[in-house]
C-alpha cells in the first residue's frame, strides 16, 4: 500500500454544514475502504488547512479517484501528497551514488 497525505479545506458549502462533517468523514472512510484503501488517521487542524488525512491506497489511481470523488461532492477541496516511508527515503537517497 502507498501512503498519501491529504490536506483539505472546507468549501463554503462544507463549512455551512460543518455539523454534518462527522457523517461525511464516515462516508469517506467507507468509500476508500470500498476501493481497498484505508484512512489511517484524520486530524482537524488550525492554520492553512482545515483537515489532514493520512490515507493508504493500493496505487495512485485509487488515491486520485478518491480525491476526485471527494471534490465532486463539493464540501472540501484537497491537495494530495504521495508519501515515502523512511525505508524508501533511505533507498532513494542511497541510489544517488
């Protein structure tokens, strides 16, 4: 599984219905699970982003499809980062020669 860091901000529609957001989070967890992925952790944050999600997906296409599906609902806008664990980081750095 590949790890992704998803940074999210509520849209105007999403913040107006913030009380519904726990239900939307549960639906998002189910949606990604149905795609063979998993939301590993979720954080409400203060600063430039409203939420941070740590997500695992089988590949980039699944992560992209999940991100697109979230965006199409109109409650959040996301930025997704592919994350490399420490072992992969060390392998990448060591391959520099």
